[in-house]
């Protein structure tokens, strides 16, 4: 027989008072109760065995005392350890944790989140599947969300993560320190933030050491033992690498099994380091060297952040990882201690406490993206870092003026910078792209002191240096070479000095309209490097699409621009157009340049490309569905996905001339400090921030959609682009890397580049308009010979 539920009325009768008074005692308000009456009610509650209705209490108070946690796979020891640490922390605060296992299913994840919201959880802690789309449901309901592990910067919610990039750098450097030279990595799925960060750190460390880091040493697999086993089977099928950095312990255990089956000894034949730091790492054979995550640190901060937050509080925390050395990497380790040392960092006996000089520790500065540190949030920062910056050290507020053609790209990072540097204000002056070079030349030529920072197009940098416009910033050369790509640093180097801070690099791709190709029966080009089309294939397909109804078959976005046309010229066998000492000898009337000129003229004379439409109008022409194939940069990706053409476009690598070599464009804008600035120190501080701070680099790159040269920001940018258009950009990161490493051709550096570009761009425009190719190029050659002679 079921016992009758004790009600509030039963308590009121036993205490000799009203139900309202019982409610005031149970809920500690809203009205005061006399102490004698309160004691009677509490005694009656104990006597009757009354249990308050927690759901009703939650409705009344607005707080359920419950947090929800969603993890992708609770059977994975990493997520089990994380969940246990979070449950301990929640329990210590007097609340309850609801745990949901999404089983790596987006559909199941959505149902769990919906269920948690229905139960009015006070906050959602979340390790998501894919791109975290279901978080929006919680945010719409006003439920605080804290993202763990698989961070997505586009979410804009609180997060607690570890520095995966730096962890991979340190682990790889440790393997290099053992003398290994062929170091592979087993990574997770590329859609996950943790995977792309760890790949990026692995590549950076190997590149810095001049060691191979190609895709032949990279295997991606699920974060499971089976995934690790399959990856090991692939890696060990040919030449066994010297060492392997493995993205998770579960993968590492699978890899150990694959090695054992083949008689490959760890660490004698292949050294091994993994990520995570659960107990499993200590009980494997051999015990695993791991980049260990501070589970209880993560839990403490995550639970503290799971609440409504003010605008000024810290929302993103990055916790340090620590390398724990055991025998799998080849480090000597006392046999008797393998299974004794706990893995929690605060008490770890086998942690790498005092590394040799050549083996750096993990204690490097980690910054916070978009964070303003409020006094109420300062208690969160112990153990995890939420960096900030310091001002320029001057008294009073300095206003620095930044001249740039990039509208809307810097707004958010300026706000963050000004919050961290209250003594510096940034005044942004946006000048149209077509006018920036002329205005910069005119104002700096008159020694205008009102400009502090200048957007610098790298090929024009030598000329700006020669005219005395830029400040030497070689004092940051060492940091640039450590944190930025070699190509990025080279783009701002002239006469062995650095004259600006590079921000982005670039590339061009072949975008296409799926519907127009389908109507023409044209199979779309492949997305990977191996499937790259020739120009012959591209224009043949473009003609078919035009014949099937497309208004235009093909178009360049940057009409008549040397940047866009140089790769075609060089793929056809032509030179850059400048050669000799200082690149001051023109060569634009050669047979190969004329061959290109005939090709370019035919695009417009045949009507395949739109003759009278300029660059500024080209994006809308493609988005409106009037062009089948379109050559443009990655800056178009977000724009396309937000347009009426969303999900109806694709992208492929830039084509090449049949029988010629693949050539792609590279380099992009940098920021330089004016030689005439009266606030050079403050200006350099902001320029340094834009380029060298990885969070700032992510901020501008995801606004402008160009790849950052900041190596730590690069994987986050790739992950962001993957989230914008997952289907269309599956090979984007791989093609970008291949193009940058193998096919990129830099525009010629010359103090006469501005003159050169002006002359050849006009020549291209005249050719497009139907002029005689030979005469136009001959005139351009003569004009360049006269103009460049002044610099010799």
C-alpha cells in the first residue's frame, strides 16, 4: 500500500499555523517569520517527514539547484573523469548534476538539451557533437551555457578549455628532444576544435625544427581504441615513424595494440605521447607519457561560470596542461612508481616539474579572447589563465589613428584592446580599397603626423621603406618568427629587417554554381588538390554551362588585377614581369605574356566573361546566379553562405594550365607603424596585438575570412570556416596548406612595385576592352622601363 504524501497543509496543522507561514519558512521568505513560529514549523517538518516539492520551489524561486552536463561518450574514460570531477564540484556546492550521454549523435544531443531545459536546470555544461547547433535552444530559453573541451569561438558563450595547440607544441618538442626526426600524429576528426588545434601545434613544432610535417605523417581517426588501432595499422603499414603524437589516450591504447601485433616495441622502435591524463595512462604497457588535463581545475571554473553573467565578466578561460613523463616516450621511469602517482596535477609526483632547458615546460602565457576582467570574476583565474594586457605606460590617454580599407574587420578587437589598454584609444579611418594606396602616398609623402598605423600591402612595402614611411619593428622579429608563418614574416621583410606586422595570407579558389552545372550536365570539379582542374577543363565546362542558360560561364572577381592574374601568367610559363637586381627590370612583352594576353582577351570578346562589370560588382553577379564559375578568395565563403546562393555553391582548387605548373597567389595585408607617428610606442603595441595575439588574429580572420599567419590562430580559423559551410569547405584547409607550401607565388618585391602594378593593371584593362595585345604590352614595357629607371 502506497504511503500518503505529506503535504504543506499537514505541516501547518501540526505546527498550528497557516500554509503560507510554512511556505515562508521553507523558502526563507519572502516575508519574515517570528523565530518561535519558525522553530515550530521546522519541528513539524521533521515530525511529519515533509519533503518540499523541489519543482514547485524551483518555479517559485527561479532556481532548481540542478545543473545539466552533456558529454559525447560517457564510456570514454576521459569524459568519465571529466564528469566525475564536475559532479564532485556540483555536489560540493549543494546542488545536483544531471548527466546526459549524447553518444556522438546530434539528434540525441538535441533531445537531451531540450529535456534539461524542460527540467529548468540552472545551467548547461556541454561537450558538443559537431558544430554545437543545439546550444542555441538553451540560449533562447535564457539558460547559461558553458562549453567544455570542444570549443567553438563562433558560439559566443562561456567556455573552459585547455591549450591544445601549446600542448601539442610542447609534446612534439619533447619528442624532437629525444632525437626523433620523423614524427607522425594520430589526430581526431577534423570537425572538432581539439583535433585541429593539436594538428596545428604539431605542425608548428615540426616546421620550426625544419622537420617533415606533411599529410603522409597525419592520420585522422575517431577518439576511440578502435580508431587508434586502425590508425596504427595505417601508420605501420609502410615505414614506421620514429615517434607518434596521439590525440587521446583511447587512440593511444589502440595504437599500442596495433604495434604489439606487428612486433613493434614502444618506445624502442617508436616513441609515443598522448593527450588526456586519466588513470588509464598509468596502467597501460608501457605507461603512457601524456599531456595531462587538470580535470578538477576545469570542473571548478566551469561550475562557477554556469550562471547568468554580467557583460564585464570573464567568459573564456584557458587552463594549462602539463606533460607527465612516463616510459612510452623513452624517458627513464622507475618501474615501481608506474602505478602509484596520482594524475591530478596538484599532487602529481611524476609530472615534469623541472624540465631541462631544451625541453620547455607548459607554463607559457595564455590569453583570454574578448574578456574584461571584473572584480567579481577575479577569483576564477587561479590555475586557469584569463590574460589581459598592459597599457603603453604613458600618462593620460593617447589616441592612435589607423588607416585601413577594411570596414568592420577590426571593431571587436579594438574594443578588447582598449579595455585591456585604457590609456590607448584607436581611431579607425576606413578608406576605399581603390584609394588607399594614393591616400597613403599623399599623406605620408607630406609627413602627415595624424597617421599612426597604416594598412600595408606587402609588395608595396619596399617602396614605402625606401621613401621613409615605415618604422623598423625588427625588435619583434624573434617573436614573429616563433609565432607566425615563415611566409608571413617574409612578406614584411626588406633588407633583412621587419617593417610591418603581417596579419593574413591568401589564396584563390574556383567557386561554382551547382544548379548551373547540373543544368548543363557538367560534373563539378573535385575539392581536393589531386582533383585540380586545368584551365582547359574549366573553360570547356564554363562554355557548356553558358550554353545551358548561364548568363556568363566564367568570371574573375578581381578584374584586371595582377594579384589574380599572376598565377595564370606563371602557369602558362610567363615570368612575374619583373626581374634583375631589386626586381627593377621589366619583362612584360615576352611571348608568354602575349599568349596570356590573347587568352584573357578571348574571355571577354567571346562573351564568356562579363566585359563591362568591375570588381566591386562581381560578388553580387555570382550570388545572383548569373555566373557558373568564379575565381575569388576565401573572403567570399561567409558572404556566399548568407546569400540566396547558400548551399547551392561549391569550391575547388584554382586551376592551372595543362602541361604547366600549378601556381597560386599568396600574402595579404599587414599593418605598419608610420615613421611620422607621434605615438609610436602605443601604435606598435596595437600592431603587435593584431598580429601576435592569437585571439585578436582569430577575431579579425573570422571577420574578414582570410587565413591568419598567426600559427596558433590558424586552426581556429579553419574550424570556424568549417562551421560556416561544412559541406562546401571539406578540403579547404588541406588545399590551403598545399597551396601555401607548394604552389604559392609571391608578387615581386620591388621599390618600383607600385609603378609596375599601375601599368600592368591598365594594360590588362585595355586588353579586356579589345585592344591589340602586342601593342598594349609593348607600350607597357616602354612605360615601365622609363619609370623604373629612376630607382636604379
